[in-house]
C-alpha cells in the first residue's frame, strides 16, 4: 500500500436509497495519469467528490500515501495534498494573478501584504510553467485556457501530489490543449499523480497510463491504456456496441429557409454570407475564437450586429432581441448550457416549458396538467433520464441537461435550429443520442446549423461545411467533396488557419 499514491477500497455512496457509487475500488501510482471514464451518470463525479471531501462515503476506505484519510471538507483534502480543478473554473476574477496564486498563503510584511515579494515570486512560478503573464493582471482578463493554467499552478504550488482534472480541455483550442498536456507531463515528472476525467477518448488514449471505466455506479474494469482500442473502451462504457459513431442519413434537401448577407459586427466578424435549406445540416467549423459563436449569438439576438441583412422564408427580418428570434421560430442551443440554456435551480418541467408558456395559459393561470403532459412527451421522446420532470435541472448529468435544452426548443417547433457545440462535455453514449436527434430534425424538414470545434463531428454530421477564421468565412465544402476525397481534413484545417 505504501507504494500507492492513492487507493480507494470498496467505496459506496447512496442518495435516497439509490446507489451513485457501488463497491468501487481504485489504485493510483505516483506520477501516473489515471483516466476515469464513463457515461454521464456513471458515478465519476460522486467518486471524486468523496476523494476531495465534498461527500462522505457510506462504506469503504480511502488511503493517501499509505495512510487512511477521512476528509470532512474540501479544505481538509487540499491540506492533505489532494486538489481538484473543476470543469467550471472558480478563481476570483477581480483579483490579480499574484493575489489568486497566493490566496490564503500571502507573503506579509508585518501586518501588510508584501506585494513586491508576491509579484517577484509569481514571475518565477509562471516562468517554471513557461508562462509570461503580468502578475498584476486581473484574472477576469484571462482566457479560459489561461485561467485553467492558473488553477493548475494554484493546486500544485500548495504541494498537491494528487490533482484531479475534470474535463480540462472542454473549452480549449488545440494549441491551448497542447500546452496543458505539456504541463501534465511536467507534473508527471515531478511524481504528481493526475486523475483525468474527459469524454474526449482520443485524449485519454494519448495521455493516460491506466483507464478505469465506470457504468451505472459500478466498476467495470481498470485497463492499461496501451492495451485497449477506443472502440472496445466505448463498448465498456455504454454496455453495447456503437456500430456507427455518426448516424447521418441521406435526407432530401429542400428550398432555402434562412440566409444572411453581409452580416458584420465590429471586431467580432465581418461580411458573413450563407444560407441553410430545409432538411440540411449546415456545419460551421473553426478553431476557438474564429467568431462562429459570435455570429450565432447575433442571429439569435443576444448580441448586436452592425450591418447586413437576414432573410427567413424569402422575407427580410430584423432581430434585435432573443424574443424576436423566437417569434420568427429561430432557436439556439447555446455552447454553455448551464449559463445560457438552463435555469438550474428550477425543474425540468419549468425549463422545457419556459419559452412555450403561452401554450398553457388559461385566463391568468397555467394549466399545469396540460403542461406536464406535453413536457412528459418530450422527456420520453428524447429519453431524458430523470426521477421526475419536477426534479431540478441542475441535478441532471451533462447529457441529460443538453436534452432538456433541446426539448424546450423542439416544443417551440422552430424552422431554424442553431446548435452551438451540441455535444461539448457529454459522454459518447449521450453524443450518439444527440446526433440521432439532429438527424431526426433534418428528416422533419428543419434547417439545422451545427457549430463544432471537433472536425470529425463536423465531417460525420454535415451536408455542407462552412469554415471560419478570425471573424471571416474562409472556406465552404460539400459532403460530396469530402466523401470523394477531393477535399481532405487537412484542407479544412488549413482553411480554418487562414489569416484575415
């Protein structure tokens, strides 16, 4: 046991009598990258919350460096040398980088902060990780990737020898992800153990030494990452074979439904022109920061645009707010479902019916029975796994939250469905179900715009692909061009890297 950095023995955790984790054991070696994979709801989050002291196990034992550990709080866990970097980062944005790094461990000069010493020490700490930020820069000015790096630095400089990373690359560009992987290699060389949670299996296969698979709260197996194929790993996670990763179907594509002509917004995007037709899945690809999401936010009325025109069913429309977009039956599944797509403290029923409440008013009151009936129909159609439609949306897994967002817009019966990173942060099984739902929308004659940073997803699901770089459209490709080999993944990637 003394050779192990972390050992979990027969952990159990129940909520309302239902097992979230059922008899799970795990061993992590010093300097090991140990991946934890499974569908949403498999028990990954509950397991790591027991490690960091957020939950107390009902049964089982946790050992850290050979000694039994019973953390009652997250602070105790950090004191024991275990840190977690959450998918939703939580630095203090109005404080400087130096203040964040030294939070709780400030360098003092008597009763006053020694700001110069903290500034100089921060420069040395950042340099060690190959970073050159100004220590006096506010964290609110950092990108998501830079904030991610800051959280890693905070964790390791507090002498953490176990760092848990939850979906660390979900909001990073390819270059930023490579920087993160370089830092993980540095930590590995320092004998820091990493527990790495991700739905991106290609990352798992490249980074991990060992992979533990959970399903329905139970341990399926722990395997050597070099001895297993990605398809076998998927099968272990979902309990069945996924014969086709992208269930795209050939659908008859009809007339143009929606078009934009010369859409521009100062500094964000310029001269955007495209159309999308009935039954078509139009893919938008580009690296993070290319301007794809900004275009979609402007179309939906969240952000203002400076110039250009939009046309729906042959008639020019003006969208100044999200209400205008909804009135024109344009829907947006946002890239950040927790921030823009859901009211997490409200029920599934309330979330799905929110933009559709006018359907259920009888005089001054909502006809609750009719509302519940219709919501339940969509809950079953999309297989939203929940104890009840009255359960809080915040209690659901990421994949099921995404289905709730999709359900509320489907109830509206839109003509144009915009889906921005529709599978970000959800597991492979839930991705497949989302893909099937997208194909179903196209089959029904809806015009679908799908934005994604994952090129295989764009290639697998799109009838036509538009590429953006630095706020401009830099390429357009048909599915036939890709299928015939006239256009390759490399051509599309190069198009996304073009300068303005």
